[in-house]
C-alpha cells in the first residue's frame, strides 16, 4: 500500500510540474514596448476637440484642430536611460501651417513607459499589461498640484488611479480599425461638485490612438443636472489618431 501511494504521489508531482511548466510563458518585454513605440522621426497626428469653462468671464471656449507629435531626438541620461524628445505642434485646419507649442519627452524606466509634459512625469504604462492591473500614474509628482485652466486654479490630477480595463481589444477610430489594443482608465471619480475622468487607448505597433479627459468643477450641487451642464471651471478634451508614420 505504501509503495502504491508513493507511485501515485510521484505521478502527481510529474503531472503538476508538467502543467506548471506549460502555464508559464516567457514574456518578451521588448515586444511589449511596441504599445509605446519610441523611435526618432516617429510621428502621430491627432484630431482634437476641447471645451474650456471660465467662471470669472462666464464663458465657454471651444477649440478644434490638429496636434502633431514627432520624436525629433534621443539622448542618453546620466542614469543610462534613453530619453526621447517630442516636438508637439498645433494647427486649426488642414490648410494651416504647423506651429510648435511644446517640447515633451518620453522614456522607459525599467518596465515603466513614462512621458513628461510641462515638467510633470507620468507613468503611462507598466509592462507587461494585464486586465485589472493598477498603478499610480502620477507617482513622480504631487497630484494636488494646482494647474491654471482658463484663468482658474484647478487640481487637475486629484484622485487619479490608473487601471487596465481591456486588453487585446479591437477599437474603431473614425473608420480605422486598430487591433491588439490596451484600454486604460487613468481617472474616474465624481461627486456633486467635481468630476475627473481620463481614458487612453494604446494599439500595439502604433501607440496612443485615443484620449479623453473630463476635468470639471462647479459650486452648483444639484445632481439632478448633469455636471457638464452646470460646470463652471475645467475642460473637456478628446483626441483621436488620424495619421501615424
């Protein structure tokens, strides 16, 4: 009986080891970086639409146009990190000339895809991504920092918390189908007087294909009215990819 038990136990160990070996697949981190491709001369063109609320002037300003981002250079930092320089340009119509508005940067720090805008470094992705994965996308700065939006001082980055809500999805942007997409919620909080909602979608081999930002504040606490209809400060932004090369 003892010998029979030992034989069964040995078979179980072999079977368990075999299953364990089969269930673990090696992950190529370099291939995962294709969700956030960094290469000199890479260019993305986005269609943008924004609405900015100004309480002091009681105005709502809208702006539509195009944003182009081009990786123009690469440096190696003292910490041996490849830092890519991004030139950001804007124009209102296809016939207009591009006008440079900002210089940003992007890099990989270990398995973190980072991007620096207005001296604020964001963690956009943590690779490899998985469904339900969470991280602090604003870990490199104080999220209570005050940002001037339309002449108003707003805590834009309050209550942000990045989470992967979809992987390997298929997303249609203006009639163009993108496969193998990772969808991320960067912020999703709302109360009677504030709302923060930010979503980004990345496609493997392409990069960022879509972005939504809703940052709203109001002193009108009537929740029977949508916060967008009673907003006094903040902005709404949409950005969708129209071309990349």
